[in-house]
């Protein structure tokens, strides 16, 4: 290998362990639209206090927050999905029997 090539590899070339695009892995805070949807879903579920909301966030996605802006965009998406599932089951009464309380499958809907 020529000396010029060796010098280039040592100075200008990227190491296998360097990240050429560090912005790609930047954690983003939740978006304004996510925040609004989360607020609406909490309201629909009747969960109005911050303490109840933060506790439910911990229960649903395992993230402890002390402010809404502590949620990342990814965490917010997981929370929205979990809240949607919670809202779909909100009107159901629980019997204590796991078979009866399970979600209907396609076969049940036939």
C-alpha cells in the first residue's frame, strides 16, 4: 500500500467505530401533534390529574416522567398506541375470568 493511501486511511478515512452522521441518533422530544393526541386520549379516559397521567405512563410504557416534555418522540408513539388500546377496552366490564375478558378474535366475530 502506498504511503499516501496509508496517510489517508489514518487521517481522512472514517474509522469503523466513528459515526459519520451523529444527528441520525439524536433523541427528539415529542411533537406538538403527539402532545395534543395524548391530551385528548387522557381526557377521553377520564384521567385528568398529572399524578394519574404520569402513573399511567409508567404503567403502560415503563417510562417515569415528571414533565410531559420528558417524553421522547418514540416514547410518545408507544404511549399513544397503549392509550388507544386502553380506550378500546374502557367500556368493558371485567368478570375476573381471563377467557371471558379476553379480546375478541376474528373467529369470535364470525
